[in-house]
């Protein structure tokens, strides 16, 4: 059951490194779901992965630590973070988005 919006915050993370083609988005989804965080992960054209995360602030802090580690096949160089607007359409689950390049 989703939590009320007033308790949730949103952040967007940008992950740089060898993070595409190594299962990073699936890893991010598994980590987010384990923490009760919703949102999405998607590859960007510049080689980074974007993660939009919605949840309790302390859960997002935990997610960031996981994102900095990444899955075994990835090499994470940097994770940057920006506050984001709470988007209710991402409040139910964590999805893997596919860009129409």
C-alpha cells in the first residue's frame, strides 16, 4: 500500500561509469523495491543511468548508497543527486523505462 504523499520525497540520481549493458537498471529496481521506494530507472544517451526515486528520505539515502556500489558487472564512477518533484504516476511501483532513441 503506497504511503501518503506528505511523507514522501523525490530525488533524481544520475549514475556515471560503466553502467549500461551490465544489469544496472534491474539492480536499481531490486534495491528500490527492497527498500519500498518507487520510481524508475532508464538509460540516457550520454551513457549514464537516471534513477527517479520516491519514498521516505532515509530510504532514499539507503538507495543512494546501493547505487554507488552497483551490481558486480558495473563500474560506478559517480552518483549525483537532485531534488525532484513528487510525481504521483510513479507512486505505485519501480519500473524500468525504455527510451525511444
